[in-house]
C-alpha cells in the first residue's frame, strides 16, 4: 500500500516558488548549505505510533535534536534540483548536511539533512528530511524500497497546546506533474506514524 501526501514535503518551498517571503530562523547549521553555527538548539522527545500495516499499533520513543536550519535561498535551490534532476540528485546535494539528529531509543541516530520552520496560526511547523536507515536485505537484494530513500517528519509546535506530528519512515519525493509547484511525498508500505506526547526538553 502506498500513501501520498500532496504539498507536504518542503511545504515552505511551495511558498518560495510563489514569490512569498518567509521568515528566517536564527539558528545555525553545519556544512556548505547551513547557516553559521549557533549555540542554540532544540531537543524534542515523544512517541512514534504506527497506524497501519504490519507495524500497526506499535510505538517507539524518539529524540529529535535540531542544531541548524536550511536557509530559504538554499531550500529553493534544493527544490530546483529535485525538479530538474530527481530525488537521487537531491539526496546527493543535501546528504552531507548535519543540522541535528533523529533517533529511536536503542538505535543509532541519523543526521538531519534538511530542516525548515514556518509560523502557523497557533505556533510553528518544523519540516525535517534525512537519509533513512536501510536494512541489509534491501541493499543486498536491491529491493523496490530503495526507491524510498528519505525519512520525512512534520512537527507542529503549538503555543500552550499539545505538540504533535507525523513521520514517514520510507519516503519518495517528487514534483507533482498535475499540480505545478506542488510536491508529492509517497510512503512505502503503510500510513505515516503519528508523533505523540511531543515535549521540548529544557
């Protein structure tokens, strides 16, 4: 089963293509794409609950640490790479970025390759993209799941309310040909996991 999220991946970039100016975040990253390194960082913990498929109902605690953000100008450039050359070229362009990490308890963390933040009516929306964990059998057998190389996260930080979000463990990203300027995020195998009980660590 495939699950597609239209216009969710890099949602801020859809606004950039429309010529709308977005606020920048004064937090630093590392690497050629990131901003200058800053001492400021955000750490979130919570529980990822699988909705359907063979892992439906299972839950795992996670840690998301953000140390930098992708500048708007670079985000627009990354979108152009995706549009003209596809997701493999996008992975190559952002793959060395280290803007924090994501990890499940008991599992080695992964570097965050893309982080963008926008304001919402009741708080903030954080979009994260990074190279996902590949299982040994996928690499050995060249399975179709290799076409889903990213992990995608949407996190909503609400003022005075419950934080929540979603996680697509194995995601394919591409431009939507039927809707110019929009992107598809396609999930491999099951529905996105819900991120629940999300708290910011002080």
